[in-house]
DNA sequence: CTGAAAGCGCTTACAG
DNA sequence: CTGAAAGCGCTTACAG
C-alpha cells in the first residue's frame, strides 16, 4: 500500500479511499492510484483490515460429519449465500461429540469468525449458553435456544414424522415399528413424538418395545431391522430415523425374504440421493437441506446487520416423497 | 492482554511470553499471569498474531462441489489432519468453472490462507502458474504441475482404468464401451488412456464411437447408456467415468431389459457409498479419497515447513472392488 | 479534495 | 528473569 501511494505520488490515506470507494476523489488522482495498483498487483490485506473493522468476512459451520450425505447439501446452502456476500466459510466436523463441538466453537471464535452456525447435537445447553454469552451471532440448526445472541433454524421434524406415520396408517398398517438413534432415557425425540402423535390419533397402542435404537447408519438400520422383525414378526411397517437406516432396513428385509413394501413397508427421513437408487426406491420425508443452509447463513447476515434485534426462529417445512418402499 | 498484564502487575511482554510458553519465567510470575488470564477469560487474538507471524493457521480447499459424494471424503481427510495441527479449513465450491476456481484461489490468498489445496479442473495451466507465482504453497490434486510453489497429489487414474478394463477382458468381454465426461477434442483423459491401453494389449480394436461423453451424473450415465446400447447393441460391458454414471447405467439397463451383469457388465470408478446399495451392487475401482485429503494436507504442512524444498508428487494407489455388476 | 497521526492486538529484536 | 519500543498493513476520526 505504501508502495502504491509512493508510485502514485499520494498519501496512503488516498489509496485507502480509492480501494474502499469512499469519499470524493479527483478523477485524475484516482486514475493514477488505480494504475499504480494494477502495475504493482496490489491486493489489500484483509487481515489488517479485519483488525480494524472487526469483520473478517468469515463464518464457521460446525457439523457432525461432512461425510454423512445430509450435511454437504446444507453446507452448500450456506456456502452459496456466503459467497454471494463475500464471505468464506470454515467447516468443522465434530462427530457429534460435545467436547469436539465446544472446541470447534471456541476455535472459530479465536479465528475471529464473524458468526457461527452449529448443529448442537450433544452439546449441553449450558455450554452453548456460555459460548453465546461471549460470541454473537451463533445460529443453531434444529435446536431451539432462547438467547439474544442466537438465532434458530428449525426443521419441522415432528410434523415430518407425523406425515410419514400418517401415510403408513392410511395404507392400513396397524403394527408400525420405529428405528431411531439412541437418546437420553425418558426423553422423546421429535421423530418419536410425531410417531406417537399419529398412533394415538388413530387409537393405536404405543408399544415401547417396537421402538428400537442404535447408530444412524446403514449398518445400524440393518441390524436393528433384524432385531425388530425377529422379535416382532407381526410388524408390517417401519419408520426410520433417516434414509441411511432405511436403506439398511431394506437390505435386512431382502435377506429375511420380506418383500418391500408388500411384507414390510419402509419410510425413511431426509431424502438423500441414496434413496433414489435403491430397489425399491425409498419413500421418505424430504428435508430441504439446501434451504436449511441458506436460511442459516441469511440468519447470520441478518443478525450481523442488526446487533440489537432478536431473530425469530425460522421453520423449514417438510414434504412426503412417495416412491416404492411404502 | 493489557488488562491481563495490569491485573498480574507485569508488562504485556511477559503475558505474551507465558501465552506462547517461550523464555524462562519465574514460576510465581507465571502463576500470577495464568490466574489473571483465567479470571479475565482472556483468549489471544489470532488475527493480531497472524499479522505479525504471517501465519493464519488457515488453509483453503477448492473443489467443484461438496455435494458430489466424492468430495466430502477428501474434505474430511484434509480437515482431520488440519485440525490435528491446529488449522481451520475453508471450503470453496467452483462447480468446475475456471473463473470460479480462479476467484476462489485469490479470495483465499486475500484471506491470507497459509496454503491452498485445489482440484484445478478447467483451470488453465497459465492461470494456475500465475497464481502459484504469487502464492505458496498450493497443492493440486490430480493435476501434475511443475513449479517450485506447488505440490501434487496424484491418483493413479490410468492404472485404475486399466484394472477395470482388464477385469472385463479377463471375463471374456470383447465389446466394451466407455462412458465418460466431455473433454477437449483430441485430448485423451487418463481414464480413456487406461481403457485403450488394455484393449490394445488384448489386440482388441479401439472404436471411437464406443466412447461417449456427457455430464458425470446419474442422469448423464442413464442417458448415455441408452444412446450407446441403442446404437451398438453388440456391446456387452461398459466402463464408466465414475460411480454416479455407473448407477445411471444400471437404471438404463434395467429399463432396456438388459440384465446386469449377464447382458451388460458395468464397472464404475471411485467407490462411493452409493455403489454398495444398488441392485446389483457396483463393481468399481476404489479411490482412497480420505487418503487423498490427508496427503494433500500433509503436503501443505510439509511445504510450509520447508519453503525451499521441492515436493515430490505423491501417488495414491487404486484397488479394484468386485461386487455384483461385473 | 487530500494529508498526518493514532491505533486495532499482538510479537520481535534489543536492552537491562 | 523482565520491560520499553517499534511495527505487521490497514482504517478512522480529525484537520486543512
């Protein structure tokens, strides 16, 4: 910058002014500066600028695992709107661990990220609150958290689960099992809530033994389906936590010579690409993952512009996608 | 930091020394400083530090599309080793465009990233060279580029293609088609080279009409397979550019009532998760994507530590995974 | 329309 | 073992 100023025969301040396009500048002066900039290949140092403006044009995205097909799409959503606004985005994987999440959050704050988007997963509310007290904005996805410094993007999970199970009921199923992830004892997740909502609405009994839990993976779905159907062969339909588990369930059914959907209907959750290529193709509840990412980034931007304003939680609607497995 | 110094009754310099664990410090003094740090919740500002040390502990990863199942795994590879070494990583999507790639590169340099990992895709060598002249280190994946400032991680694509086609030949196929992406006329990609290598080795004719090109997607594979088999029904095996295309090819064959693998064998490339859940499951060439990412990040780290050293290209070996489609 | 000075929050020689 | 000064590359009031 000094070199540019010298070459153009002006002060550093003037260079700064043309770079930032602020204030009035004599056309001739500006041209001289621009020429010097081009000749020297000068590019402003964003770090130095950031130190003054307190804006790094950087946001962090904290997710369990980019390798899980759910997350790349939301990542793309945030990246696309970030890029539109001149932001770069850090991505951190936590594998769902509470301490890894916490570390990632503070590491992002140390890097002076302007904002942070996080799937809080196992993170305790207390920890999240501590962080939010020192950092703003943070936006959580799928986790309601009331705080001046946090915005929330909510996927209507309970509604989605209701749609899935309702569809199964409409098709005449009365013995519907559920395969889901482990969760704290006694706590019902939104998916389980949606499931019981509908059973109740139809006057169907809720049998806790029909709800089995394990890792939300292909293998998890496979193993749990075996377990569930071995024990309760009367079950004719299964609603799963996500598509990965649903695809595992399809494999298990094939192996057990249970036709899908005739002998056992299966409905997944998320609508990832995988679900279109299985045989039968998966009936599932679509989450607009890309929109989730976009909204989250918009939320960050909004909170950055309005430091004093409370952000009202945004809801992302769900949609049932009927294919072949149910 | 000033507050910490004041509270501990020492100079700023002393605080800096305990934070960076450098130099000898009286135990009592150190303790006082540490207490002050904890009490105040002081965290060093990495930006300010970066401005001096010229190290942001930040790297950029420039890929076509995080939504393509190939890339999350390599991203995870670089992120994991990055994190181990205290680095955060920016991810930029380019959709394979040359100008988007160039923009991403310079944006990363503007952010003062310490290094950059890039799939150069459509980027012209000249552009890459210009960038590398002003920035170091850059490491390219799958693109050999001789330059003091660039390291290369090479996947043995030609070798992988040879393995795939050799397997098909061994199985007795003599009419083997190929579905691949568009590429500059007259230029043979490494996959096509591997394909022709083996045909030649077996004394089989090379028929350019049997090599069809289009987008490397599910749909692309589907459409091209229709086209290829409609025109040349004598073809009994197809080697595809990637697994996405291979899965599309399977769909097309099903629709055309061609049994896979009996009537038409199919071999893919990459070994993404998708390929395990199709019916039939895909035979493919495995690329260790995670290792690619790890190596790339190691390369960055190495080049950062040895500014004067030329990095020798690293090769990632391939492996044929035989499942059901061939 | 343009310039000189102070300062963002640190680290790096250099003294003592 | 510890301190005072300069400076990383910019921007922000404040003058003129």
